[in-house]
C-alpha cells in the first residue's frame, strides 16, 4: 500500500462514523411516526410513508450505488451517499408538510448505498487477515446503532423536539463526509461494466404503483377504478421489468440467478419476513402509544415505546453471536423454518395477547430471536447456493428483496389499520389485531417457503464469509461474502 494512503485504522474510523450516522437515522424515526403525524397534520397512513418511502428508496438505490462504486470509485460514492444523507436530513428537519418529509426520506434512502461501498473499501484497502473482522465490526455497529436510535428518540424529542432527530444525524454525517474526503483513499480497484437504468426505473414504477394502491385502497375503495388501475399497472410493469432484467447486461436483480432453488426459496422467505418485520417496527410504537382510554394501548411515551422495541434488537444481536454454531449443528434450513415460526408466535402474541405491557416486551424479544435465526441462516444458505463470484450479488439481492417486502408490509399494515377508525379518529383495536394476524400468517408462509429450501448440510460455505443476523435491521443492507481477489 502506498505510504501516502491513510492507515487502514483511520479509514475504518471514518467508515464507522458514516455507518453510525446511517444506522441512527434509519431507526430514530421508528418510535416517532405518531408524533410526525400530529406535527405535520396528516393521517396515520400518510405518516407510514415516512418509513415506506425510505425502504423503497434504499432497496432501489443500494444495488445501483454499489455498482456505481465498483465502476467509478468507492470513495467517491461513499462521500456522495453521505452528502445525500445530510441533504435529506436537512430537508426533513425543515419539512413543513408530509409531502416534503417523504421526499426527504427518499433522498435519505440513497444513503443505504454506503453499506456495500463501505464493505468494498474494506475489502480493497485492509490487510487480508483484517477484512472479515472489520466487516463484522461494521455489521455489529449497524445493529448497535439501530438499537440506540430506537432508545434515543424519546430523550431527544423530550429535551429538544422531533426536528433534532434529523439535525443531529446531519451534523454527524457532515463530519463523516469531510473526514472521508480527507482520509479515505480512493480504491484503485475498478470493475468494468455499466448501469442498467431501465430495470431500475421499471422496478421503481411497479413498486410505487403497488404501494400507492395498497395505501389508498381504504379511502378510494378496493373496487375503485384508481385502485384497480394501479394494481393492473403494477402487474404489467412488473412483467416488463422482469423481461428488461433478463435482457440487461448488468441486471439490477439477476433473474437467471433467481431461478436457482437455493436462491429463490431464500428470497421468498426474505420477502415474507421483511413484510412482518418492518410492519411491526412501523406500527407497534403507534399501538403502544395509543391512549388507554381508547380501550387498548398504554399511552406510552416515545421513550417507553422505544424501550418496548429494544428487546428485539438485543435478542437479534445475541442470536447472531451463536448463529454460526447453530447452523453447523442443526443446518441452515432448520434454523430458517424455526426462525419464521418463532416470529409468527411473536406476531400472534401481538395480535391476540396485547393487554399487558409484559406481553409486548415478550413478543418483542421473541420476534428478535426469530428474525435473528432466520436471517443469519439465510446468509449462509444463499452464499452456498451460488458460485464464489456471485456471493456478494446474491446476498445483496436477498437483503434488497427483504427491504422490498418491508415496504409492502408497511403499506399493507397501514391499509388494514386505517380502514377501521373510531369516531375519535383513532384506529379500532380490531385493525391492529387483524394486521398483526396477517403478519403472523406471512411468517407461516415464510416457514412453508423455508421447507422448500434445498438441504445445505455439507454444502460449500465461503471461507471468511461473515454471518451477521444484525444486518436484518438494515434497510437495503448487504452482506459481502466474496473472497478478496
């Protein structure tokens, strides 16, 4: 390595600063969606788009920016994602309306592109023996940051106001961007290729059509011309998108790879788990913050609602620490099915046993265990199902499909909950019951899909491939399993 290049520890410190800002920003808003709804004078369904728009943007922009980094330079793209994150945070902090807030969150979603780029910088710049540990440390930081964001949201809002949930990460992001320009070297490693923009546009178009139809159906009516037209348009655009992906030289989502049994089955599981996970993150805080006078809920503060979600982050991280040993002992397929069924139990508790706070804490802890088991096992199964040259692409695709599932799940949950309102304007308890029951059903379907996963006992596993269940907390996150060249 050139003597002018920054020491890899300095590079790691700067990468960590940027990733910490991203991790905090993605989770700080989770407990405050109700606050945003009231402050911006909007509806619960519209406020859900503060999360949905972010997930949608991250799922589309992450693979694009990862590819751009490979072609034009990872350090440049890392700085660009930090600038996008800072600009989106500034716009969100100043947003006078829900429309501007949603635009800001779309811009912030582009920050998800820093994850594969940061992992790529580590692979290019670090000594070979340090790569796996550094990737694991960044993955752990993502989990810790996400958990801290959920907890810190309440105190920040109480001491300042909700705008500081964006001002503080913006300041951190600006510092990270300046540090990256000064200290992170541009990687000499380049990959020839080009960006296939048509599949990206078509993916965006059919997902937006689908999500708008699901979100607005309670107001417009499921049989309305607008809803039917959007759903039909989503199906048509999805079909055209798949054709475009098959014809693209560098597809956004490799449809040929998707046909592998070990890939499509794990991706189906990721889609269905993503639905349940992000729907819960979006609506459990709103449920527990509902005044008990409504006949349900606990009138919890933002701080307390964050603490009720914290057990999921803790148990997810804890399970991830033992996931490798459990996978070798029981097999990845068993862990995926067990994780899905465990998550379904958590959703069933939220649907039918939510009258005491202890039940919420229990469901949150069980949920984290289930997702931790499933996602850690899936990462190894996906890597084992593809050639060594495709491990990064395959695991990144699995993470993006999970994020797409999250955006669909949040929209479905919003549609169910907001379709049943009391005279006070608050959702009826039955809306949450049905919504969480539907998410439990999605996880049971995920378990069925898990049964179709080819047995991977004795399958190849990439040397040095990190297993990190905590990346389940990362919208658009990816796991880099490629061996360094």
